[in-house]
């Protein structure tokens, strides 16, 4: 079915708006969209990069990958296969992707609905472990992007927990890391980004504690009665370590996260283990042969009485989506 170019770009514009809800490291939202002719361009925004934690911009590209995948999910819900060229111009490495409305297909809004339900849930999860069938579905979601999802085995959890704890200690002792946390937990209401106290839980006894964000304020989200007994830890790993691998890892992170949300599960990423290079190498050896660790996640069954985590803020479409040449 042919449509006038105007309608085509409208569909991509809608997709870029849905992509505003994508998760990003420290909620930096390090992207901008430019709508050009019949396609949308997704650009990396290095002014939003974490200088201490992410000097090479790996997590920035992962975050752009989540936005890219969210856009493809929105197109699918509208009944179009997304036609995507990733990193299409070597002379402009910040151009992460060009997205066009591709072939017509059967609309599927399962993951699209999950975009608006997904949250980073840092609370302890319940005793019930996600079943093998859903873990297989998550492996398949990662594999769609050429990324491996490794479930940390019971006999690897203690070593994995010490890797996370060690990375946390290294970061806590480093002023550059602390500066990043401080900068992105003290954003003004007007900025509409960063991590807020109401999405962070105070420390409790648990196998693996989420990142300590509470420098500037006390954490304000009730942890609830969960134990993390059934929580599964996974590592997303890539075959290579090129920019396209980090983008693919972000697309996989989004696909896995939306899929598990659609299945009633909850999750939060753990990226400390890849931010400290020595820990990333130790993790790679621990997992033996699954590839280069790109990001880890904890996944579990939300505890019924807890209710949803409040939605985190996002910048508006007028700020993020524009025309070519606009800065
Ligand atoms: C690449 C990446 C790395 C992240 N790393 C962590 C992390 O180490 N610890 C954590 O608690 N949240 C982490 N997050 C979650 C973000 O802080 C979260 O997505 C953001 O604050 C927006 O909140 P929302 O996911 O609830 O929309 C990460 C997210 C992404 C995309």
C-alpha cells in the first residue's frame, strides 16, 4: 500500500515520541531525533554522556539502542516493519540510526503497551522464580539482536554478587564516579531527566544491592516485603566491542525488558559491573565464553502489594524531536 510521504513521516514521528519513554543510564536520555524527508534520524547526544562512569560512551550507545528499539516497537504496533540502517554514515558516528516505515505487517501492540508499563524496579522481588519458558523467551528476545542472554547459574551467584559489590566500592571511592551520581540525582524539575529519590529504595539485606544513588537525598521508595529469593540475574553479552555491538546490546536490553514486562515480571539493570573495566574482565572470565558483558539485569516477580513504581520523568517531544540541522 503506498502512502503519501507526509503520512510516512507522521508514523516515524509517532515512533520517536514513544521512544522518549526508553530507559537510559541515569535517565540521561542521551539522544535526539531529527525528522528528515521520509525517515527519522536518531542521534547520540554526547553533552549528556557520563564523563566518569562512561568515558567511552558505551552506556550512551546502549541507551540510544533502547530508544531505537522502542521506535521499532511503535511502528510494529501501527502495522509497519521498521526499516533501520544502523550507524549508516562512518563520517558521522553520532548518527546512530535512520528509521523508515517499512513493509506493512500485522499490527502487534504487545510490546508497545509494555512501553508505558515498564519501570526500573529496584525493590526486592518475590520468592517465585521466573519460569524456564519465560527465560527462553527472553533469550530469544536478545538473540533477535545478535546478543547473548546468559542466566547467572546458582553456583555463579556468589561470585557475581562480589563483582557487583566490588564495582560499587570502587565507584564509591572515586570522585569522578561520585560526581556523575551527584549531577544526575540533583537535576531540577525543569530538566525532566535524572534519577529521583522516589524511584530508589533504601538499603536492606539482600544478595545484590542496587546501585547506591543516595548521596544528595534519602531514598524514598518503600522496598516492600520482597526477599529477592526468586530473583534471576542475567548478563547481556555481545560477540564484538564495536559501537554497533553497544547499540545492539541496547536494542536487546529494550526487547528483553519489554518482553518480561508484558509477561508480568519486573527488572532493573546493573551496569556497575561493566563500568569498572577490571570487574568487566572478571565477569567475562566468570561467565567463560559467552562474549563481552554489556550490561546485567535482575529480573523477578513483583510483590503484589507493592503497587507500581512511579513513572520517571522524560523531556518533551518539542525538546527532543526536531528537523535536520537543528541542534
Ligand atoms: C544502559 C543502562 C544502564 C543502567 N544502569 C543502571 C544501574 O546500574 N542501576 C540502576 O539502578 N539502574 C540502571 N539503569 C536504569 C535507569 O536508571 C533508568 O532506566 C532511568 O532512571 C529511567 O527510569 P525508568 O527505567 O523507570 O523509566 C540503567 C539503564 C540503562 C538503559
